[in-house]
C-alpha cells in the first residue's frame, strides 16, 4: 500500500501570498473608489461649448457630461457597487462580480472617449434656442473633462483586474452574518436557592431549582 503525504506550503510562500493579497486589496479599493469619484465628478463638468445664431446675434451654448451621455456615470455607480459586493461573495461569485467591475471600467472608458467628440447635445441646445429643429451649433470646442472621465474608468478597470487576479486572497464578510447560521444557545444560570425570584424563573422554564 502506498501512502501519500501532503506537502505543507512553505512559510515563506504563504507569507508572500498574504502580502500580495494585502497590497492588491489596498490598491484595488483605492483605485476603484477614486475612479468612481473621478467619473462622477467629470460628468458634472462642461464637456462642450458652442454658439447659436439667434435674432442676428450669437447665443452661447454649453453641454455638461451628463447632457452628452449618461453611460459613464451609470457604469461608475455599477462599478462601485461591484467593488463592495466583491467582499460579500466567494469563489465563483467573486469572479463574476470582479468581471462586472472590470467591464464597468472598460465601458466607462469607451463611453467617455466616444462623448469627447459628440456634438449632438449642443445641436439639441441650438435647436431649442433658435426654435429651429434643423439648427446646429457653431464654433464648437471640447474640454478635457471627457478624458478625465476616461482616466477614472481606467482606475475602475484596474480594480477589476486586480480582483480577478488576487480576489481569492482577499477576506470575505464574516460567516456569522450569513443566513442559516445557528447561534449558540446560552445555558441558563443555575438558580440560587437564597433568591426566590431565581427559583420562580427556574420553575417557569420547567427546571428543578434544587439541581437534583
């Protein structure tokens, strides 16, 4: 009969994995939270400017990031929720949530870069200002805020990739908060024969207060 003996993991290797887990966790939390905040801030800023001709004069037009596209802000919120949810799930569920976080970051980058040259929001403002649905904005300029939003998306993507690579080393929520976890029953304190109230409580519980 052949006996197979399990080889324990060397202490140095286990310590190295623990350090990698802690470092990756800190970087993922920082980059994910910062990335979402940057995206939400950038989408509230002015992304495009232009003018419209009204009554022989020029009327200034502006469009915020949320006017151009609502996708980056929505994906930033999804990514932030996924970053928190990573610690609520384990094994396969953690991989799925980490993948969602990475996809949110990638989608944010794509949407922000697409909105950097989008003129439809200013054209809509020009149509409202002139009362002509075919009117378009003139003297168009774009700011750098769409690229700031894209940078925030890159940070979210980085957090997702770290979660995919090192998420198995990260801690999870305590099992005592999970449903179905039985709590240990407390053993009633023995009745004191010199305290009548303890004797009555023991009798109410169906116990013998004499301890016999």
